[in-house]
C-alpha cells in the first residue's frame, strides 16, 4: 500500500458510518444488548484508525512494511472484534472476539514501535 493515510481515513469513515447505522438500529429497536460491539467498532474502527492515519500523514509516511502490517491488523482487528463481541453477547463463540482483540493488540504494539522508530518531528508538519 503506497498511501496509508488515505487507506486509514477511507476505511475509518466507512466503519464509522457502519457503527452509526448500528447505533441507530440499537436505538430504534430499543435493544441495547450490542452496545459493547457498537462501542468498539466505533472507537477502534472509526476513532483509532483515523488517529493512526493522522499520525502517518503528520510524519509523511506513505509506504512502510511495518506500518502496512499495523494498518492491516487494525482494520481486520476492529471489524472482527466488533462482529465477534456481538456474536459472543448473543451466546455464540468467543473465538472471533478473541481473534479481533489479539489483532487489535498487535496493531497497538506495532504502532508503539513506529512512534519510536519514526517520531513526529516538528519540522515535518507543514
Ligand atoms: C448515529 C450515531 C450513533 C447512534 C445512534 C448511537 C447509539 C448508541 C446507543 C443506542 C447506545 C447504547 C446506550 C446505552 O444503552 O447506554 C450507544 C452506546 C455507545 N456508543 Fe453510540 N451511537 C452513535 C455513534 C457513536 C459513535 C460515533 C461513537 C464513538 C466514536 C459511539 C460510541 C458509543 C459508546 C462508547 C457507547 C457505550 C457507552 C456506555 O458504555 O454506556 N457511538 N450508542
Ligand atoms: C484489544 C483491545 C480491547 C479489548 C480486548 C477491550 C475489551 C473490553 C471489555 C471486555 C469491555 C467490557 C465490555 C462489557 O462489559 O460488555 C470493554 C469496555 C469498553 N471499552 Fe474496550 N477493549 C479494547 C480496546 C478499547 C479501546 C481502544 C477503546 C477506546 C478507544 C475501548 C473503549 C471501551 C469502552 C468505552 C468501554 C465501555 C463500553 C462498553 O461496555 O462496551 N476499548 N472493553
């Protein structure tokens, strides 16, 4: 991927919209049992992914193998975790929630590594 900020923001916008529609569905049905799944899809898929993209834009990073893996884990992790929490809350398997959480955690660890390897320098902000 040669434009990581764009990937982050576009996917983040789509997941944010999906999370809002899910919120509307919860509010409309007056069944809030998927609250935790909706919350994590929004906070990981919409907010966290947009923050990752913002950081990559600020440091001018468009292409990097580590960052590509980080973004892939963040995207897949947030979707699998959001759907997985809903499945687990409805009495189904926890496997998807666990897998999504682990991918989300890997994305978090890689992002820490990148912030040390490629710190934000004031003169990279235009
Ligand atoms: C159209 C937009 C949205 C609608 C209609 C909506 C609707 C809802 C509803 C009905 C609940 C359950 C509330 C409860 O039972 O206490 C909820 C919970 C939650 N929503 Fe949304 N939501 C929307 C967007 C968002 C966004 C954009 C975010 C985050 C960026 C978000 C984060 C949360 C969180 C964190 C909770 C859990 C709050 C708690 O722990 O009590 N929501 N939302
Ligand atoms: C690997 C990552 C994460 C795991 C495994 C995790 C796990 C959990 C668990 C088990 C709960 C309690 C849910 C319940 O009582 O049903 C929770 C709640 C919550 N988490 Fe997370 N979380 C993660 C990441 C995050 C992140 C990054 C944010 C914010 C940016 C966040 C925001 C929240 C909020 C607002 C609640 C309360 C709303 C709710 O009940 O769902 N979490 N989380």
